[in-house]
């Protein structure tokens, strides 16, 4: 008996929606289950380097994103110890020419909206809001995927189930209950502010990375340059799940107190009216990627620290590689589906682990103090802008 040509994806985040479009382009019918009743703003800004933007452009999203994304001209690497800029690494046209795709910074809600609009326009993708994944069981035509909408239980026949439901993945819990997220000991604080609230030098189209003792700060324009996204990362013990718990501004300002932090960094922090915080968790290295006709994608399998600015990028890459391995021919049998999903995981593991290691290492480097910070600053200055950009080639130059 032929398998269903339907693939069910749990989760309508960045990875899940990208996977839906990529799989639909391969000829599959795709059902996306999203437990939220509506797609709301979660998180704030994110960076899409060329390895990720390339996938979105190939899926036809360039026009939808051009009006919402900002192309930063550079990333300014700043040191609290030195009191200012160490190096300005070119992005913008330089990164685009080198990698063959744009570098964008964008509000997460704008990216999700662009993806959701493309999904709504696609006749082979069915986005079901308010639908919570509950269970999966074998069926003669593949799988029966059970989901709940309020008090009503429904099911879909599918050849495969993809868990793109985030770090607290229900699909992963169903497959691999022994794999549990781990708290990093770090808390990210985020806020946005109107670009008109700061002097022009602070609102230029560039990413600012401030490094300091036991903390760092990232800021960049979003919403077409009308807003500035600010993220401060601090150590702490508060570790509740969630993305948008209100935070006390005094806690942030105390962590970035003078004289260790210069007035220019503190002024930007003081301008944020409302802070939200989230505890940074990660999925341990070595989480399995698939089991039979069920696979994981994005944060569900490799949630990582944000210090390489590749969390969304890795989920987008996952979606492209998944679609490359899952063909209609593979979907003709359960063995073919299982083999394709195994190959997908093997194709992703080494790269994702390297990015995870890089993110952890960069977090440690950002938070150095004393003579170690002085040595770091000297090394960054000696490296220079062009060599710093060349060091990103292994990330930015990736192609599906």
C-alpha cells in the first residue's frame, strides 16, 4: 500500500515554516501544527547571515523580506576595557559579494510573518493554528499523527513527522525522553527602542558587539531601521522556561555599572523602556536526530547559545537539507523515509556541533576580564577587518 504524500510538521516557528515551504517545493503536501491560536511576536531581532538568507531567497522570500530587513554595513566589535571600538568587520555588500547572498538583520516577527504569508499562499501547505501535537503511531500508509484543538482530537495520515517545536519539544520528549535541556547559567535580556531616541552614531546600520567582564551587549537596527534591538547577556540563577518574562531595568544597569562599562554602552541600555528576559538553555550534544519516520529540526535537536548568531540560521539550514534528502521517491516506503531522515541527520551533525562549539567559545571570549581581556583585545586588533571576515567563510559560505 502506497504511503501518504503528506508530511506533518509540529511547530510553526522559523524552522518549521521554512521546512514546510521547502518540502512543498519538492512535491509534498505539508500540514503544520502550531499550538498557539495565532502567530504572535516572540523574541526580538535576529541575524540572518548569507548561509541562511540564501535558503530564503531560493524559496522566493527576497521581496517579502527586503522591505522589513536591514542590511548592516558592518559589525563593530567594542571592548568595555578599551572603552570603544577594536575593529569594524565589513558586512553589507562585502559579505554579500564574498558569500553570494545578503546579510540581513530582521525582527523575528517580521521574518515569521513573511514565512507565514508565503505558507498561506501555497496551495500544498495547511497551517493549523491552535493544534497541539499529542501522539504518533504506525499506520499502513505511514503514520497517524494525533493532535488536539481545544477538546477535539483529530489525526492526519503522514509519511513522516518533523518535530520543529522548539527547545521544549513535545516530539523530542515522545521520541527521546532522556534528552532534557540544560541551563547554561546565563540570562539574556532584550529590549527594543525607537531609533530616534539615540544620537545618529548609535543608530547607524551596523551591529554593535560590546564585550566586558562577565557580560556582553549586542545592538542592531530592525524594522527597516526604525527600531534598535538590544540584547544584554548576564550570568544568573533564574532559569524559568519562556521568552518574555518582564525584567527589572535596575538589574541590567547594575550589571553594566561604571567605571567598568563606558557611558556610551550604558546610555543605550538606559534608553530601553521595557526589558524582557529569558534563561539560556541548550540541548546537549549528541541528541539523536531521528527515529524511523520521525525527525527533529532546529532548537528541538540542537538549541544552542546565541553567541554565533546562528540559532535561526541553523534551523533554516536544517530545513533545506531535510528537503534535499526527503524526495517523493524516498516516500514510497517506510524504509525509504527512515533512511532519508537518517541521512539528513548525518549530513547535519558535524556542522551543527562545530557551530555549537563556536558559540560556547565566543561566549567565553566575550566575558573575559583583566589580562585575558587585554590579550583578547590585542588579538582582535591584530587580526584586522578583512581577516576577521574571512574567518566567517566556513559559516557564511555554506550551500545546501
